[in-house]
C-alpha cells in the first residue's frame, strides 16, 4: 500500500482493519477510501475553479491596461 496522507491536515493515515477505514492521528479524520477520494476531488475542483477566476481577472486587468494605454495617446 502506498503512503496515504490526510486531505484535511496532511498528517499520515493509518488503516484500521476491523472498520476498513483510515484514521488520521493528527486531526482525527476517520474515513473510507471512497470518502478520501471524494474529498480530494472536491479540493481539486475548487482549485480549478479558483484558477479559472484568477485567469479571468488577469485577462480583464490586461485588457483594461491595454484599453487605458490606447486612450492616453
């Protein structure tokens, strides 16, 4: 098994065989493998959404700078 890290705090996960769940000793998160994947997918989607907003803001700013530079001439 590869080393698993907690998506909440980054701590190491330990697998609890009787319950078939992972336990984070740092923050106490107690989840199944499917729940881990869902949490990571949500975090990834959130990062892509934030990157899209940053790109749109940057493009808007660049356009505004270009527009204002043309008005000064």
